[in-house]
């Protein structure tokens, strides 16, 4: 197996529907690669349509890691992804170029740069907060986070319940703000990372997002969600707190009609793409390509050659 010391890792990051996966598959035609999926939801088995998981054919053509490694009623976080992604890269033969592909900024940061040290959380504290989440809703817990840790609340403005709960767990356990852990030096992995951002102009990106949402519903996302619920899992599990599934669940509960579910799904996905772009645009190390252009692969290869990645 190859040493991890200064191993080159190519990162393809950016907003949803920008063309990252297609570009990675195109790259596999000119470079011997394996793909590490950096997506917070493709780790879950059974969430296929709603996460735009790589197709079976793509996964046969190119080895993919960190996909279908958890059941949908289990939990998963950036710290676990850091371990799994680094193990996958370490296990790759030396003639393989690892390519990390995804839009989950925190997961990417964890794998490539490490995470701040945090204290273990008492399971009783976690259980109590989860009961409150179910009873009071995520807005109530987010309001509490704004009071005790405004810095974390600003970063988690999307009210992601997993991250809000983690920040509150830390505060309850230690009496200190979770955001203070971000200032602790991280243990970066010993990789030479070539960071490439993949995006589109705003109009084409939003059109691609809207079309993808339509395709997901047409190709069975409602039935996929029903199958997941039929296994006995709760609609409140982490896996289903995901853009798209949230709207489908509201439709299945009879709270909205299908047209409203689609409209909300498209809007929520566009908002998510905005947040992803905001996250990645902060990183000046990232060079950008337009995933919608016919010469996107040529753009990518030029950037890789400029960074001395042999093609």
C-alpha cells in the first residue's frame, strides 16, 4: 500500500447539480482514479434517488468509497467520515489518484484538514436533546443555540438539526461554546491537495437543480421514501432530515400537495446550493471550472497539469 506522506489528492467540490460527478467520471478516462464520495447522505443505504447517488454502472466503472456504509436509521458525522475517507485513501494502490467528490464542506474539511478536538458527550444528554427536538422542533433548539453560542448559530443558519444538537450537547456537557473548539489547531492529513471547484452560472445551475428535482420525483423518490418508512424507521432519523426527503415526507403526511412538494424541494435545493457556494468561495486555494461547458474536462486537466498532476 502507498504511504500517505504527501500523497496527491484531487478534490472536486462545489454546489449540487454543478456536474461534479460527471466530471469525475470523465476524468477517469484520462487518469487512473478511485473516488471518495464526500456527501453527508450518500453514506446511507436506500437513499439513492433523493441523493443523486452515483449509478450502479458508474460504480462498476470506477471504485467509489464512502457510499452505502450506514443503515438509514444510524447516525453519521464529519468525524466518522474523516476516519473512513482517510482509511480509503490509505488503502489505495500507489498508482491510483484519489479523487474526493462532493459538496459537504464540513466533511471535506474534516477529511483533508482534520477536526477540532471535542469532548465525548454523555449519551443521556444526547437522548434528552433528541427528545426535545422531537417535541419542540428544530427552531426552538436553534433559538437556544443563538443565546448560548451566537457564532455557531451563525454558521448553522440552515438549522441543520444534527449540527445544532452537537453544538448544544457540547455546551451542556462543558458549559463552554462549541465554537471555541474551532480555534484549536487541527491535525491535517499528510496530503498534497489539488482543490478544484465545479460550478455553473447561476441561471443554468438553478435550471439544472429544478430539472433534477423533477427527475427525482418522476423516477420514484416518493416510492423510495415509502420503502424506507416501511422498514420501520422513523421519519425523524438523521438520514431523512435531508432536502427533498423533508418535502416528500410532508406530502406523504398530507400536509401539502405534490406540486407544492416539488416547488419547496426546488427552492430548498437552490438555497442549499447557495450555502455550498458560500462555503467553498471562502477558500482561496480553490480553482474553478464551469461544469456546464463542453470543455470542462479540458479546463480540469489544464488545472491538474499546472499543479503537476501527471495525466
